[in-house]
C-alpha cells in the first residue's frame, strides 16, 4: 500500500516538473518583445495596467466590506 502512495507521489512530482519546464521554455522564448512599440502604445498599456489595478483594489475593498458586515448595497 505504501509503495503505491510513493509511486503516485513520484508520478505527480514528475508531472509537475514537466509543467514547470514547459513554462520556463515558453518564458525563455518570449523574453524579448518582437513588436516595436511607440510612446502612445506604451502610454495606453500603462493606463490599462493602472485601470486593472484600480479594479482589483475595488474588488478587494468590496470583498472586505461584505465580510466585515458593512455591505455597500
């Protein structure tokens, strides 16, 4: 019985290592951007990141107020 558990653990460990290796390979492949961006594109991407950050912060705030018991609506 114990050998079965260790075998499954080794299989899972090998599977996870394969997944990590694949992600590292993909990250290495796309490390440098292939598209040249001008200032406008960079500025718009920065604004989109800030907008996403605001949305996440708003979501966290809403979750906190609901858990605390002071729901907004």
